DNA sequence: CCACGGTCGGCAACAAGCTGCCATCGCTGT
DNA sequence: ACAGCGATGGCAGCTTGTTGCCGACCGTGG
């Protein structure tokens, strides 16, 4: 993964860590995008960012874009606010479909691939045109994304009833039954469900179930 | 958790391990029930059973009951067969709703509770009437369950198309679109979906999505 | 060849889910 | 008091999902 190699595939988290951790110490600009919180890049990026924050706060611009699903769970929403407050990270929320991405100084891009054989593969891209292309895509997402606090304010109400709605959805009960159990009309229950599905970025209930599980909401 | 204490609550996997690992070495009868493979009790139970198998094979009866979802993934299905062949474990499949349970010698029962605060709590029950009650429930499930090979033979066809069906379900596409992509009629696609939902024990597509994600199928 | 069993796929009836519409209600501000 | 706004919930039309039915087709065995 040295100069001359435009794209290299790295298999597994450990290898990626070995090859990239120095970047957190040297980069002046780090930009991340992810669907959820439980992924390697953002887990480790947060750990490394802790060290970075202590050592280099003020000298590095950190940006993160997430999907709204991360705000449904109050604990993870709070975690995001902490990251923003502690590290000075700029955090925005987008409803766009995201590929897990991390950019260093507009010079190196890491894209997460699929999980295969129990290990996730990552594309580490250093070729400058490609990095520029990915960066411009990231910037477009960034521009259209909503500031964390603004989005969070809009989602606070959804968050309140979400655990109960998700629990009932996870039990497989019909809307009419679920609504009755919550003391709501069916129309209102379905509104809540639709809001959750929007927040999860899901087009079907199956997909919503997958997403909710991924995010640890059920 | 000594004599006189009928039910004790243990929080977290580490504590449970500390308190129960000796049982794997001394018990002559171990019976487990679970929905999937990725839970502590059965993960560690398998590790401990490895040691047990080497040291005590022939001196301990091991029984496990699972839900059919574990057979959808060919890798985990194979893993089950290996456990059965290597350890002489008797494995059956049930479509009944299961609580994660492990029984030692009809004298001690462990029931998994909910995940709370990031840690799962377990009820460790030594009170004999309660253990008998749980045991009899287990025996009822065991009796009505189907032998691994028999069930597996019935599920082999489902398994074949499952990855593709699950992938499309996970993308949120409509049945008509998914059927077309697979080159099937809608009626047949829906048959495949219904079979998967049965195997997952799901009553709704949301629930199926959750289950599928839990089992690592998507 | 025929009979039988199993699967597929179109069709249709029904249920469940999605969402717009609108009347009603409660709350807030003037 | 009234006006305005937002949320609720019933209703209804539409879409999507569920499942039975049945004819067609294929493979197998006698």
C-alpha cells in the first residue's frame, strides 16, 4: 500500500488497522460516512479520534455523516453528541444511502466492501482522480445533510415511542393489535411505523427489521 | 449461588462462565435449547463441550434443540452436524418458540433473560421443583422435535435459494420485482418467502428481517 | 403408454399495510 | 373570545402481501 498502488484490497479489520492507524495521527482532515455506529471504521475511528482529540485538537477537521437510524436509540444519539462536543467533530445526518467511507486529507479513501468469509474487505484508494471523485461525492452528501442537532430535534418524538413500536413489530403482531396495545388508533400507529421506516431508510418491513436489528434497536 | 439459594440472577457472560464452567466437567446430562447459534450459552457450551467430549465422551449425554433458522445457513447447518458427530450430541429441531435454556443433570437450570445495559442476565435456578418444571417443559419440546437429519433433509431446498431471496428481501424490493430478478413467477417467489418465514418462525416480514439478521443470514 | 406425484405459475379472493383526506380536539397566542 | 396550528383517529381507496385453486408440465415407475 505504498505509492504507485492506486487501489488495494485489505481483508479484515486487523489488517486495515495495521495499515491505516498512522493516518489518524497525521491527517489534518478526516471525513467519515456510515450507516450505523457498530462498524469497525467508526468504532476504531472513534478510539483513534480520542487520542487525536487529546493530542491534536484544533489541528484536524473531523466530519461524520450518518443515517438517521443512529439517532433512534437515545444512547447512541447521546454518544454522537459527545463525540461532537469532545472532539469538535462536525456531525450531520443524511437520508441518502451511504457506503461506509473514510477520507484522509482528500488523498486517501477507504471504502468498506462486503463481509465475506467472516471478514470485511476494504478498498484503500490512493489514486488521486478516484479519491477526488469519492471526495466530491462525499461533499455532495455533506452539503445536503442536516446538522445533528437540527435532525435530532425532529426525531426526538419518534425516539420516544420507538422502543415500544419496535418491540411490537419484532413480535410480529398486526398493526391493529399493536395499535390497541399502545392505546393508539391504527392510523396513528401506522404513522409511527412509517416514521421509523423513514428513519431506518427502509422500503419494506423486512428491510426495516434487518436495519433495526443491525442498529441494536431490537 | 450455593445451596439454599433457589434462583440467582447472574449478569453478564463472564460472571455466568465463572460460576458454571465446572458444571460442564461434572454433569452427566446436559440439555440445551436455543434459537440460534450465536448466543453465549451455546457458544461457550460448545467450547466446553469440546473439552468435555475429549475427556468424557460416553459418560455424558448431551442434547440440543434449535429453531429451524439455524439450518438455513449451510455453514451453521454443517457446524451442527459436526457437533453431533464429534460429540455424540443428540440434536433436534423444533418450530416451537424457545427460551434459551441449559439444564445440568435435572438439578440446575439456566435461563437467559433480556439484554440490559449491554449485558445479558441469566437466571440460575437450583430449586428442585422449579428445575423439574423447566425440565419437563424441555422434555416436551424434545419429544415433539424432529431429528436434525430429518429436518435438514426437508430444508435443503429452501437453503438453496435462500441467500438470493434473503438478499432481495433485504433490499426492500417488491415481490414482483424480486420474482422477476430470480426468473420465477410471483406465486413461486412467494412460496419461497413463506417457507423462509416458517423456517425463521416469523409471523411478519419485520420479524423475519430481525430473525434473519440475528442469524447472520443477511 | 398411462398413472401418479410434485412443482410451477396464473388467477383470484382476501387480509394487511400504506397513505390521503377530513372532522375533531387540544393547546397556544392575540 | 376567536384564530391558527398540529396531532389524532376514522374512513376509504389503493397497493402489496398471503394463500388456495387448478391446469400444465415434468419426472418416475409399472
